[in-house]
């Protein structure tokens, strides 16, 4: 290198010493002979972390990170034409073992000479690679972010368009339901009224306007405020007050009430109202009005007809019992007659003492009392006077009924057997009607046992406590029984198998029992004869 030290080159009249130039270069420069370092410049020493001159004489192996890299570069450099330049990027190693990336560029100084030195220029590209790597990663991150944003945007778009669709559908449904509501409100054959949360009417449909004889909506609103048109148990009030009371009261859920409405002509209509809160009174309430006057009148007429029919049937039953009753009445009357006759005779002959007269009169009074009792029972049974439903002891009613039927039972040679559960609760009923059911079932049983030998005739009446606060009455006979085809038609009106029967008895009995909330049916029986059972609601204390 000494030779080099003194060599200079001149340019434009100036002379530059080589070493100065080489040491100030920003890249590492070295001369290599036979893969040994001959000289390294200051930048190269700095790059590899060696003091000045420390690398001189060393194999270039110390500069390579691995043995493979060292051998690979040697082979490739040999192959490169001696006129050519070898450039490569490689991982190198500093003195402290740290690796870094370099660009290597080597060239023979004298290509014709086999052992001539080669000059190598090395540039630390770690910073560049790192920057490139950072750039690449930043790019990657950017791409990922963009991708993620795009995906999230796409998702948002999908959600948004679903939301738009949903809102559009909801809007459509709302319009549709409003339209439906409006159509219903206008066209339902029901009077409808809507109030706000204070109970003030906000909507009133035409049907209601018509039924309160309002000429227009505003007239209807006026009529609502008129406090002489609604008749309640405690006087008159306005419909508006009634509605307000209802909406602001503490009644929850659907509620029903009725009132009487006085029309313009003075007629009184019966109105049934169904009130339903709009979300628990928070928004007000809806009221549906139905004029039930006609319905009520029809029901009342039907009830009266049923009553008349039941009465006719009682008369018919009484007709059937008439001869036995006449016979029964004949006995006390005959007895009275003979007491009176005897008394007359004694009085004519002057042989009667006060005590005799007293005794005869007591006997006569007793027999007359018996006849009166029979007549009282008969009159009560055939009476048309409406009887209210009252708490009744069914055992006592049965005993009274058997007393009424005593002549009939005696004539049929049947002794009824009564079996009753202990502590039977009372039932709420119309005693005359339930007595009619008992008489009807007992008379049918007696009819059915006409051909049964006398000693086989049994008539059993059982009073039983049932489930669900009901009481059951079973009437069982040992009569002819009921064939299946007859059983299927038993409760049809006018169905009878008797020559003089009306065929109305069982149908009327069923109506009576059902109007008391009970049921009447034929009970399947394994023994001879027939069993009928009816139930009534008990009054539990
Ligand atoms: P009616 O007694 O006038 O015929 P009912 O309606 O009381 O009318 O009875 C209808 C029919 O049911 C009777 O004709 C009879 O055939 C039958 N029936 C009712 N009760 C009995 C019974 N206990 N045993 C046999 N048949 C009966």
C-alpha cells in the first residue's frame, strides 16, 4: 500500500492523493488478494467494527455471516469474467457478531493476472432494507386496514340496506295496518269510539253516530256531553262522564259494562260496551258499543216461552197424577164426611157430649189439614207465579216431591229408597222447576216399571256430592230400560214411546237443569232398568 500512498491522480490542475479519496468515501472499499484483505478504508473498518488496519492480512471469511455465503461468493466471483463486475447483496458479520446486509461489488484490478488484487466496494444496506421492510409492512398494514375498512363498509352497507328495507316494510305495514284500522273503524257494524288518556273522545265512527241519532260528528260530541241521556242505576249522567270514569279508573285490561241510552224519541235502548285500554291506559282506550235491546228482548221472550212450556208440562204432569190425587183427596174428605154424618146423627138424637163433638171436630180438622196440604202442594206445583232462585235444601225438596207424588207411588206399588251423602251443601235453584224435573223423572220411572213384577220394582234416588262444587241427583228404576235407538232421541221435542205421551218432559227437564248451570243425562247402567242423573251447582259456605 505504500506505493499507493504516494500515488496521486491529477484533475484540472489539482492533485488528489488516492488514500485520502478512498478513506473519505461513504462506502467500504478494500483490496483483496487471493481472498485475503490487503487494505480496508476507514468506512469499511467502521462498518465491520474493526480498528484501522486490523483487518489487513485476514481472510475475507471474517466478514461473512456464514461459511456457505463465503464459499458461494468465492465460487461465483471466480466464474465472473475477469473483465466483468460481480455485484451481490449478502448478509455480512461485524466484529461483535452482529449481522447486517451489504451490497458487494467486486472487480479484478488486473484481469490478466491470476494473483492480481481485486477491489471490493461494500455498502451497508441494512437501513435501506429496514426502511424497505418498514415500508413493505406499512404497505401491508395499510392494505389490511383498507381491506378491513372495505369489509366493515360492506357490512355497514349490508346492514344499512337491510335497515332501509326493514323501515320500508315497517312503513308499508304501518300504512297497511292504518288503512285496515280505518276500514274496520268505518265499516264494522259496531259502534266504535276512541278516547285519549284523559277519557276525552277523539274518534267516533258513523255506526255509533247513527245509533245515538247524531246528525254529524260534532253533534255526536254534543250528545256525549248531554247528561240526561244515559240512565244508570243511580240516576242519569253523560256518556262522556261514563267514559272518563272508566279510562281514569283503576280497572285494567278488557272490561265490559252496560247502560241504558235514552234516544231522541224517548225510547230506551240497552247498550253493552266492551272497553279495551290502548297499552294500559297510557294512550287512552277504545270502546265498542252494541245495541243489545233486541237481543235482550228476544232472550226475555224465549225465557217466557220456556217458562210457559214448563208450566204447561207441569199441568200435563198434574193431569197424569189427577186420578191418583183425586183418590188421595177423596180419603180425608170421605173421612170428614163420615165424622160429620156421625156427629149429625148423635146431635139429632141428643146423645152427643161436648167431648164427642170436640173429638169429631179435631179429627175433621186433621183430615181437612191433610187435604189442604195436598192442595197447597198441587197449587204450588202448577202455579205460574215466577219463583226466584234461592238457596234450597235438595233433600227437603225431594221429600216434598215424594209427598206430592205419594198417591201416585202408592198406586204404582212402589216405595222409593232415598240415599243421600252426609252434609250435603244447599243448591241455588228455582224450587218449583227442580221439583218439576224430579216429578218428571219419577213419573217416567213409574211408567217404565208398569210391567215389572211388583216385588222387583225398585225406585232409588241418590243425592251425591260431586267434584267442582256440584251436587248430583240419580234416579234409578228397574223398569223396561231404554234401547239404543230410543236413547239417541230421548231429549228431542215430541219424542215419546207412550200412547198418550207428549214427548216434551225430558227436553224441558234438560232446559231447566242447564239454565241452572247443570247437566242432565242418561247414565249407562249394567243392571236392569234406567238411570238418569242431573247436577246442580252447590252454594258452598
Ligand atoms: P213422555 O214421558 O211424554 O214420553 P219424556 O220426554 O218424559 O216424554 O220421555 C220421552 C221418552 O223417553 C219416553 O216416551 C220413554 O220412551 C223414554 N223414557 C223416559 N224415561 C224412561 C225410563 N225411566 N225408562 C224407560 N224409558 C224412559
